[in-house]
């Protein structure tokens, strides 16, 4: 039995979840709390990762779901799924730093892929990852995602996405065929 999956509840986020989800996402990527886990971006970006408005936009969008993961009534992870025609976009993925490395991420991404196939009938999942995040990209590659080499610029100057600590940030598109 996969102990990482034990006692998990998956549901779509609601407006009342916004503050908890913002805190979760921030804790997984920014500041000292993020250093507890391995997904931290604290060395490459300061400032915020998201805000209440950004999370609420995902919740309210008719083409998106913010999949929220709970254990014992506590939100421990989330991810965004967005229907974009022939494919779904996967983003805003956050696992509580204290639970990173336990196998939980594998369970959540598998459920997200299943949900995207079932909900929208898509055959591909796309995501963008900061290209210097080699460990994170390798983790996604082990889940079947492939690097495309297609890059988009990081939004330098837009502090809604953080304050870059280096000048070589860009996003790479990763794609996975969904069976």
C-alpha cells in the first residue's frame, strides 16, 4: 500500500481556501520555511510566489481547477489544472515542505493527470518550469515529462512573480503524453 496516498482527500478549491492556499504555496517556494523542503526557489527569487488575487482567479476561472489535497481536514498540497483545448496546463503545484520527499508529489501529479484526462479528455499535460531548476526538471522527467527546449521569458520587473536574484531566468515547456 502506498502510504503517501493514505487518507488523502482531493477536491476543488473554494473561495474560503484562498488564504490557506496562498500560505501553502509561499511556504513551499519562498523564504526560510521553503528550505525545509527541496522545491525552494529562495536562492533564485525573493518576494512572493503568488497572492490572494492570483489564487482566486484560478478558482473562479471556468477553464481551471485548483485541485486541493487534504489529510485529516488539513490542506497539505494543491495544483492548478487548466483546460487549454487539446491539452491541460499543470501549475501552481505545492506540497507542504514538511511532507516533501515522502512520495506525496507522485500521488498528486498522477491524480492531476487522471483528472485532466477524465474531465476534459485531453491527451497531453503541459507545464513550465524555471530552466535553472535542474533537480525539479529531473523529478518531472522521472514522471514522464520531456523537455521541449521551448523557452519563454521570465517576467522581470513584475513583482507579482517574485524578485529575481539572477539575470538568466526563463521558463522551459515540459510536456507529457497522457495515456
